[in-house]
């Protein structure tokens, strides 16, 4: 009597891992390989190198123009690293939705090559980042770093043509406040438009003294503080007070400059003291806003 052959059972061997737990490969895993990351990094550096130089020039032009922008990218990068280091090996490694950001970003960059504004190219870089994140990291991890990806937009300089009306409003607020505060110190002053007239000098509250730069930087710090704060009440407090704090500190700065001009003459404005007073507004306002947020919660506890 012939013996029937035993049924054969096909067993596929799991992909070995160092932890001993079978790993399941995803079709998009190759997109996140170090080789691809390196190639993309080189390409992005070549394409956006001139834009990076232009941005650096705008950040370092003076303390009155977008000086906070130089800190935005390092802070956003640190936030991304803090989040991704705990989720690097989870979820699929690629999402085709990234092309929905990459393609418009590259088209915007090409458009800027014809217009030579550099600002459009900088905007396209901000749009490109979430696209690259989706292609390399997948949807879940991109969702977790959505805030720092959006936070990068605050590095962009805002053209004066866009903020001209706001500058004028801020200049009038500063001039009106100084016209009220300075006489308390025994110094006669008369406001005409945005010009402050004193017995020995007349000071124009120009765009640089409007406080817009401090307000922009304070807004960036406020958003970061609200994102990290462990207290909902403090987040609301920061959202309500960051603008008044920035404006009040700038008013005090301009009022003190009026006092110095009254006693020392207008030559004091040609010294480094003028620009140093602008730095002081950042040194005082930004840590104060961050302090209002209270203790920061661990990055892992920040909701995605």
C-alpha cells in the first residue's frame, strides 16, 4: 500500500531585526533610505542656496528687520528632532500626498527665477518642507511635526508694501503714547503726526521705530510658547498679552530716547546706543512672553 505524501506547508521567513521582532517592510521604505535623504539634501541645497544667502542677508540687515528669522529654522529643527527620535521606526515611510506640496513649491521657485524676487523662492521652500516630509517620513510622522513645519513660515521677511498700513498705525500709537509719557518727566513735547517736537530737537517716529519687528518676533515666540505650555490658561494669557507687551516695551524705548535727545542732543541717535536700544526690546519682551507660558510640557505629550 503506497504511503500518501504529507501535505506541504509553506512558511515565509520573517525579516530579521536586531530586536528579535519581525519587521514588515513597506513599499515606500526605500524612499527614506540614507542615500535618498543625502541626494535630496544636496539637491535642495543647490536649488535654494541663493535663497538661503538672501534670507541670511535680510535677517542680519539690522535689528529693525526680521532679526528673529535666524532663530526660527534651528528651533523648528530641534522640535522636529525631539518628536521624530521617538517615532522614527513607526508607520509607513512614504506618502504620495507629498507631491501635492512638492510640485507647487518647485513651480513657485521656477516662477521666482523669472521674477528674481527671492521672496517667492523662500515661500516655495516653506511649501516644499511638508512635501518632503510626507515623501520621506509618511503621513503619521508628518502630522506629528506639523507645528514646526508651519513654524518655519515665520522666518520669512514681510515686505513693507504688505505692512505699510500697520506700520503707520504703530507709528501713531508710539508717538501718541510718548506725547503722554514724556511730559511726566518734566520734558515739554508736542506731537504733530508722527513727529515729536521738543525744545531742542524734533524726532520722527519712523518705520524702524514703529515696533513692528518686535511685534513680529513676539508673535513667533508667543506661538512657540503656546504650543509648548503645559497650562491652557497660560496659553490664553500669552495669546492675549504678547502684543501689548511688545508695544509697551517699544514705547518705553522711544520715550527713553526722547529723554536722551533732550539732555544729550540728537548726536546720541548716531551712536550704537540707538541700535542697542532695539536689541534690548527683544531681550526684555521675548523672555517675558516665554515666562508667561509657564513650565513647558515634554514634547512627547504635545498632541499631534
